[in-house]
């Protein structure tokens, strides 16, 4: 499971055990790093959402 898929699953309300992702890629050396990468992926997904883009246009 890629981190973007994990981020989407979290946004969908699913619970994910982040400890299982530690070590799945060389850069994912601990839970804190996994959390940071997922947070970045979530931010990217939220920015791409049509609702977000519409809200920014209304500002």
C-alpha cells in the first residue's frame, strides 16, 4: 500500500496501523517519519479536491 493510498484511507475514516509501514521503504525509518509523509500526502490530496479548489476561488 502506497502512502497516498494510506492517506486516502485515513481521509475516508479508516483506521491504519502506521507501525506496519515502518521499514516498508528505506526513508520510513520510524512512526514519526511515516506520520510526516502521510500528512504530506493528505495535504496533497486535500489540495486536489474540487471542494478545496472551489473554496479557494470563493476567497
